[in-house]
C-alpha cells in the first residue's frame, strides 16, 4: 500500500527537479489506464477528484476504487487529491474518505463562481490547513482567478469557474501577495493564475507570453524558491487528438492548449503539480468516436472502453516521461499520514516557511 501525501511527493519532486501530472478521475477505466501508465514507467501518481467526480461516482465507490487501484499497483506511490474544494466541508469529507490532499480554492466563494477577496481566501485556506495538517493531509491553495487573458474572463465549459468579466489583474497572481499568502496560510502548494483556463478552449492561437504569462511563474519562484507551484488548466489539447475527434464526426473548433514545452519550462521554475483533465477526456472520447464510426453495429461497451483506455494510457505515459516523473516511484519510501501529522505538529515541516521568509525580503 502506498498512499502518499501531496507534500511528501512534491518535496521529492522539488529535490529531484521533476513535475507530477495530476490527472482527474471519475471511473475505473480512467484509474486503471493512469496506473498502468505509471507502472510502465515507474512514476508516482496524483489522482484527483473534483466535486463533480465525487457526485458522479459517489464517495464510497470512489474511495473503494482507489483502494483497489492501490492494491493492484502496490509499488506506485499514489496521492488522492480533492480538486477545487470550495469550502471546509468538502475538504473535510474528502479527508474522511481517504484523500491525502485537498485543494481549498478560496480564490472563488463557495458557489465556485464569484471571485472572493484576499481576506476571505486567507481565512478559509488557513482554516483548512489547520484541520488537514492535524491529520497529516496536505493542502493546495489558489491565489488569483483562473481565466483567459485573451477573453478577459473565466470559462463555463465545465459548469464551474468564475462568471462574467474579471480584470486583467485578477487573472494574474500578484507575486507580493503570493509571498504573504503562503506565510499566512502555510499551504503545502500554491496554484497560480497566469492565463490558463479549464477546458479545451484556452487560446485562439498558439500562446505567446501575452496570453500565457510564464513570467509570473518565474517571478513567484524567484520570491518563493521553496514553494511548490501548481499549474491548473494545463492540458495541451494535442492537434492529433483534435483531428481524430473531428475525423469521426466530432465538431471541435480549432483550439490551442498549453504547449508541453511551456510546462517543462514551468517545471524548471518551481512548478511541481500539473493539472490535466481535458486531454484525458479528449483521448478517450476521440477513441469512442473512432470505434463507433468504424463499426456502426458495435454495441459492447468494452469494445469502446478498451481502446479508449489504451489511448489514455499512452497520453499519461508521455506526460510522465516529458515531466521527468518517470523513474521515481520505486525510490520513494512513503511516510504514513500519522507521521506527517507529527511532523506538522512538531514544526518539522516549517523550516521551508522560514527559508521562504528570508528569500522574500
Ligand atoms: O476542475 C476542473 C476539472 O476539469 C474537473 O471538471 O468538475 O467537470 O469534473 P469536472
Ligand atoms: P484542463 O481542463 O486543462 O485539463 O485542466 C484541468 C484542471 O486544472 C483541473 O483542476
Ligand atoms: Zn483546476
């Protein structure tokens, strides 16, 4: 059994200079494909479940499924993470169901649509850090509102995210505020806003520095060299998957995601967790279309799901290799949650904050 916390995993990633993709899961097929890819290249894994995933599969089903994945792949360190927790209750119930890490997204209010002010974000994130660290679980916070610098707002493609127009400033994490936020909340990882957004329609052209503000990551990393940074909305929306989807009856307008080489650049500047959902969805769904198109009489779901799992496995394997995650699983000795709790309580995980304070001055 190898259930690892986000903090331990990202500490290892920082020490060795790699990044870890965090893949969203909703069902067994996604879980098996991701774990199979991890096993093939010896990569540690972050599986993350959104609130939508939890209500789709149900908490008990999801928890038991991850237990089964853990038993099937006992040598792969596996972090189970709550994606975009909206309040304390979501984060606490996730931990109760075996999540070793939670995201408290206080950049938005609990409705997950309305931008929250800085004070609200600090207070709620700090409260979640207190409760999570008490049991050894990790916390990711978010500062700045995710959304498109091109469109000047959030996207509602997934049914969540900021609604309406947001100022350019709100869409970019402020480095000074980031220093203060990490000090005040003691989060284990910090998600930042720099022009990425959820879903397939991130950019209307190949992104440059105007619309994908990598310089924000570099500046925050300069100020907070020991803090683990998180990139959301980091699907690359590969052209070959768009083409496959469209070749078999799909209607996806041409779009651009985050180029893998930009993510790799981010990893060189402190990005340790890279959130990917859309690419996984597209890899599977393009394959559903291909199978349906190629054999219109087919009605066995497994004939759709198996090739879709293979496509997802291929995508995950590529990301593990591109981000340097591959080759690190066997070496990691998982620290149990209870031991992590003791380390937080004894202040054993605090020197990072002290070091950070010096770096910020
Ligand atoms: O947070 C964004 C992820 O893509 C999750 O999406 O809420 O539709 O599961 P979802
Ligand atoms: P994508 O939509 O780019 O895959 O982003 C997923 C994400 O950030 C989940 O939190
Ligand atoms: Zn996200």
